[in-house]
C-alpha cells in the first residue's frame, strides 16, 4: 500500500462546487491527462450535486478499470459530494493535505409535495417521493461502503455517525480512521 503520492503536481485539478461545470472541466482535464503514468487528481470542494459527484466517481472507477493508476489529493476542504468522488479511489491512493477537512453527511433532499385530487393520484405522488427517498438511502449506503473499504470503519459506523449531525473530520482524524493513506 503506497504511503507516498507519486507527484505533488496534479494532472487534474478541480475546485469549487460539484456541478455540471465541474463535470465538464473534469472531462476536459481527463482528456489532456498523461496516459502513461500515474494520475494525481486534486480536489477542493464545498460539495454540491450528489448525482454529479457520483458521475465523476463512476468515471474515475471506470478509468481505473481501464488500467489508470489514480491518486487522490484532497486540499483544504473536501465536503459532501467531494467525499463521494474521493471514495472512488482506493484508500491506499487517497491523500489529504494537513489543513484538509472532510465533511460526511446523509444525503439531503428538498421537496414540496402538494396533494390535491383523487386519493389514488395523491397516493401515487406520496409513493413517488418515498421511492426517491429509498433510492437515495440505498445510494448513500453504497457510497458509505466504498468510503469505508479498507478503513478502520464500517459503512454502518459511518451511517451511525451521521445519523443526527454532519461529521467533520480533520485530515489527521481521517488518517486515524484509516480513510486515507497519508496526510502530506
């Protein structure tokens, strides 16, 4: 298991909100990245769209399946959807700068449900919202499992920690829990 990142000069550097603009910038930088050596992927984010985070994570996973060796370097802050992105990289290839903080929390949802009409249609609307919540909880559990893989934590422990509040971790705490290979 590596304890040293191959280079502090990132091949891909993303900063800001996890959104469609970040996804586009990821694709642009990915196309320009060195195909022959290890890839250093740097991220600083306050979070954002959970589904875009999952999409970037999936692209990283598939890229690794194709043979790319990717190292994650979290700088200053990696919150929420950024942790989802980080979880796509194996624990032994995750690094944080010493000033970095992670934020792990439950998926969040904002919805207004207006019930008006026949009871059947009202029930259908409620069932649609419940299905959305169940899907979100399933995706959250899968994400926590990927994050916990190789660490001192289980997915269930992570879920318990975020049950009633957001969980902020310093880089040192993330290292103590085995979520990253090293702090630099």
